[in-house]
C-alpha cells in the first residue's frame, strides 16, 4: 500500500499525492492495521506534508503483503469492478467467453503501477480510465485479437501506469473514457 515513491524525497507533494496517502491510511484503518488514534495522527501529518518523503514515511509500515493480488476468473457472463475499490499492485485475470470491466474513475489508487496478467480467450476487457492513467499493452501476445487504447503517451500528472501482459486469443482489450 505504498502509494508514494521515496526515490525523490525532497520533491514537493501535490494535493493528489496527499489524497492518495489519506485514502491509503483510511483503507489501512478499515483493515484493522491502524487504530483510530494512529489514523488521526497520520491523517494530520499527511494533510500538512510538504514533500514526498514526508508522505512516504506515513505509509512505509503499511506496505502490502506479497499476495496483494486481485484474482478474476471469469467463465462466461460479466464481471464489473467499479465505484470505490482499492486497486492492488497486481490483477490476475483469466477470462473465457466473458466480459470484464475495470472502472478506475473512482478507484483508490494505492500504487503507481498496476500489472495485469491476462489470459483471455473469446473475451473482452473494458478499462474505464481516469485522467492520469497510462496503459501499456506491449507485453500482450495477441492471436486474432484487438487492443484499442487511448492513453499511449505519458500523462502530465501520471497517477497510474497499467501494464498489460499475457495472452489474448480471439479477445479484445478496449480503453473507454468515463461517462460524464
């Protein structure tokens, strides 16, 4: 759950950086990793933080376990992940004759990179991206498949980099913009 890189600790923090840490702290409290008093203390420090280094220290002991993976095994039908959901560091996606939608418009981004390991046969993956999202599909092996992405170039305020890897057989990956 380390949402802030400590590679550049003296870099000034943005409002978005502070918001991501606040979300990560609230999720940790909801998971029982922080009590109410510790949450209040860390929230105050997050909102007053000036640098990325200040923010990184607030979540350093809340890093996810190695099993921070969302597993989606969809055989036919639809699977939709939308609303306010915590984006893990990795999604393992297996879809056969199904449709999967991952909507990031209201999701809680806890890491800057999301790896999606996909194994799709006769399926569709719809990614509803939010501003600041970049999707890279260079790691996909495609057989009679189609990938339609809008966000190939790095965004000015990069919040999430989605790396798609794996195999597509008679499948489609389509990025959509959020509906207004």
